[in-house]
C-alpha cells in the first residue's frame, strides 16, 4: 500500500528532501485512494504546515514532540516494554519478521520505529499488512489521542493509520492531567503505575510470537 509508505515519510524527521517530495506524496495518496476525503483533508493540514514553516521550525517541533515527550515516542516497544530487558528480544523478533519478508532496515534504524514499521507494511501483501497493523491499534490510538489533545497536525497521520487498520479495538481517553504530566517523567511514571494504558492487563506470562503478532502481549502499564 503506497499510502502506508506516505505515512511513514510524514512521520520521519523533516528534511529538505521530504518537503520537496510533498507533491509526490500527495499524488500517491490520490492515486491509491484508500482513505476518505475527510481524512485526506486532515492530512493536507500537515502538508500545508510543512510547506509554510521553515525547515528549522519543522525540525524543532518534531523533536519537541517525538523525542522529548515519552508518551509520544515513535518506538512501538517503548509503549509495551519501556526499558525492560524484554524490549531487546522483541526488537530481535521484529527484525527477524522483516528479514523473512526480505525487508532491510536502513542504517542504525531500530525495527520498532513506527516509520520503519509502516514502510515495511507497505512492502508486503495488503491482507497481511492490515492484520499486522491491527495488532498495534492500541499504541497508535494512544499516540494519536495525545497529539490530538495537543492540537498537533501530526494526529492526522495516526488517525489515517487507524482507518487503514480498521475499527480500533480500544477507545483511548487522554485527560488534561496526563497531558500536563507528559513533561514531567516522574509524574508520568506514577500515572503509568496506577492504570493500564490500553485496556486490561493480560494474564501473567501471556505472549504471542511475531509470526502471529508483531507486538507481544506483555503490556507495560502506561497512560
């Protein structure tokens, strides 16, 4: 699906090359036509921001969101395993999933980086891509909800991903207190310890191997 590759590009660090490619990305969305007109309009707000703002402003905004706010991390397993040792094995398993499909990561890119994951999905059969994508809807919905609360145009990318994945299995609600806590890691960790992030926690020891599931079921309690 070309649309997933476009979304992967939009979630990448802004560069001159990315801004220059915006017309081509728009054309790919129109050509494939798998998203609704309303979703397309929402994405165009991000395109317009990228066209209007200078590159340094775009880069600073990107870093402020995705590199400095823990709960907006673009690494899937940050939301599942945090800093636990399980994260390393999950990375290995996901990388092996990529390799089985002949997909090679660029440079030092981590396999759970959402842009890399979306680009991988764009390279495999659509039915399988949708199935794997659906397994991450709780994480995608959570990040999207937080971005929407912040009024970020990047929220449109996550809403589009959810639309491609199908109906979300969990409705994610983000409170004002959680938004404020995102800038204070100590407070955020306390919130994460008090409530499950995406639905009820599974039974201890439950897991699914990557041949069936990209994101293991061990859920770290998170907001």
